[in-house]
DNA sequence: GTGGTCTAGACCACG
DNA sequence: GTGGTCTAGACCACC
């Protein structure tokens, strides 16, 4: 597993790791139930401090993205239940970005096209629930 | 002018201030060309150090949201030209949030409805006519 | 006489005024010996404080660009003798900009072409001394 | 690393620091990829407040001259991409200085000679080959 | 250890 | 009056 970390970015490394894994699930590269490397292994692979990976795993566990089993290491969760406050956080972030896009001249059509194109590019579909 | 600052949030105060002002423009509460408080005034209003407000004004000036006139303090820009790299930043942020929404079970219809509802709630519309 | 002042620029207004007049001489719009408006007149024309124009006139007088005569107001100098330290200042400023241009990928040919094109666009030629 | 700061100059210290570093890159004294002192170290070396150095680093980071790595401090960028508006700024500055030089009697030959001599003195050359 | 943020208070140039 | 700069010193998150 290899990730593109940007040390010049102010985003903390452990958040970048978390984002990379979430995006990898979205792209279908990581499947629900799939094992992910141990903390030490991943730390070595991407060349960061194990503490940093540990922090990333901890928040992903808290967010419900991964399951940590002492015997089997960690694996991607089988499903991702709604997380407290996610809906609200999503709304407030979307509002901020939509506002900036609008101010900078992006009209509704372009904005919606971008949203749709991005959403449809996501490979992951929930295992439960019908696919529309 | 009163803003809701969250000191428990790790987001720096000056970024929170910047976001509040961008959102206020989007809501139509701040009009292009309208004066905004002086650094000292806003600092006193929200109870922070003037340097913190100054930093917020500096980045908003660099981003093109406000103009700073040595004589009269600052005002909202008349137009907001595209900013270096905004489109790319928007895309990568949207992808991250869309992915997380999808993982948590939000289908395309719901996601698009949310995006549209948020965009349509923005009051600001770019000036497309002649200068009055 | 009308100048394009940029209040959003951090360059002091009186320096902007000074630069505008120097450039106007270079473009041939202001001729050596030509009268320029009184402080009050120019202040009214461009809409700034008379103190600001006064400051601009003072430095231009010190730099040798204008002559201030109590009876006739001010006028463009007939010649512009070398000013203490100008050569050194020119060199150090050119070095800074040339360096930045080089770092950003501008090669010698492009840089020299730009310098020549700019110099040849200057209309003013000294009254004394042969034209080569 | 030692810099010649001029406290009588109105140019802000952090801009002077920035200019010193840009010039040092141009002279080849600082190589792309090379580490530069930590904020605290440089602050101590030149005898200014760390916040002043921090501001210099921030603008150099924004301008693309350095990269800041949370782990190891800062280093000179490997390449210096074009910066928004630099070309235009260069042109307007060159025009102002070329005009003043012409007014003061510097003919085209002398001016071009000076430009060329300065450019050729720059040691830095953009990497055009493969990455070693 | 690093850079980033914030404060309190001072001084300055500008207009 | 304004914004801009600088200091001294503190605290924080990150690694």
C-alpha cells in the first residue's frame, strides 16, 4: 500500500493518511472486510513515524471506517454507519465551498455537474440497500 | 458585526473569521463594495487580538475577497476573480466529502439534492450588468 | 492631468504619484520645462489630500525631476542629473528582479528582449548629448 | 547563514530576509533542495523575533521559493514555478527603472550592458535534466 | 525538536 | 484615524 503524502501541505500527516484510505475505499481499491497493514508495516511503507499511523488508525476506528482486532490487525469495516455529526459537518463544509465557488463565478450548472461527476466516479456502493 | 467563534475548534481563529465573512457575502449580508469594520473595531467586537484580525484581512486580501484602502479601512471586493488553484482544491475537497457521504449510505439523489439546496441558498450573484 | 492610482496597492500614494509622473515624462506626455499643476490643483484632480501631493513634489524635487518656483508653481526639469546612489539602487533592484526572473525560468534571451523592448518604448531622449 | 539587514531601510525586515534568500539562491550559495535554518535558529542568528522570520518563510512558501516540512524545517524548492502575476510585475518595475535610467542619461547600450552583466552573474540555472 | 497560533503592547508610515 | 511591523513570551499540534 503506497500513498502520496505531501509534507509541504499543512494538513497533518495522520489526516492525510486517513483521507487516502477513505478515498481508496471510494475508488474500490480497498474492499470492505479487507485487511490493511499493521501500524508498523504501514509506517515503514510510507516512511513515517508509527505514532502517526497509530493516530490515523485511531480516528478511523472512531469514525467507523476500520475495525481493529488485536489478533488480526486491522481491516476495513463491512459497513459504515452514520457517524455523529457527519451530516452537519458535510453541510457546513459544502456550504463554504459552494459559496466560494459561486463568488468566483461558478454557476449552478457547472457546480452541479462537478458534484455529479465526482459522485459517479465513486466505485464503492453499500453492500446493503438496493442500487438505484 | 458579530461572529460565532469556536475556540474548541482547531481551525485557527483567523481562518474562522475569514470563513464567516465569506459565508456572510454568500448570504447577502455583506454586499460587494460594502465597508467592513476596521481591524481594531472587529478585534474589539469579537474579543480577539488585532493581529489575529489583521491576519484574516491579509489572507482575504490575497484571496481577492476584500480590498484594503489605506484611507478608509477595508471593503468587500466588487468582484471575485478566479483564484490560483481554487478549482483543483474544490474538486479534491468535494471528492473527499462525496466519498465519505457515499460510504455512510447517502445515495446520489440525496447527495445531489443537498448540493443543489445549498447552492440555491446562496444569495450572492455575480454582477453581470453595467456599472451603475 | 489624470493618474491611475491604486488604493488597494500597498505602495504609498505619494510614491505612486511620483512614479506616474516619471513614467509620463518617459512616455513624452510631460516635456522638460513644462508646467505641472499646483499642489492644490493636482490634489483636487486626483482626489487626494494636498499633503500627499506635497510629499510627492518634495521627493521629486529632491530627486531632480521637477523644479519648484514659488512664483510659477512647479515644472519638469530641463535635465535630470545623476542622483546620488541611483546607479547603485538601479543595480541592486535589477539584480533582485533578474534573479527572480531566472529562478522562474526566464532565460537570458527572453530577459534581454524584455529589457530592450521596454527601453525602446521610452520616448524621452536627453536634450544634451548626441543620439546614438 | 548571515544576512545584512538594514534597519534604516523602510523595507520590512521579513521582506529583506526574503530578498536575501532569493539572491543567495541566485548566487548559487543556496542550492535547490538544500536545508535552510529553522525559524528559531535564523531568528537568533540575525537577531530578530521568530515571528518576523516566520513571516518571511510564509511568503517564500507562498511564492514557491521554499517548502516547509513539518518534520525537518524548511528547504529550498527543487523548482520555482511561475507565480501569479510575476511577469506583469516584472514588466512594470523594469519600465519604471528603465525610464529613470534613461532620464538620468543612461543610453540603451549602457542599460542593456548592465542588464546582461547582471543576468549573467546569476549562478542558478534551472534543472533541465533528469532527476538524479 | 519543529512550525503555527495568539496575546499584549509598542512604534511607525500613511493620509 | 488607519493598517503594517516588530517584540517578547506563551501555548499548541505535530512528529
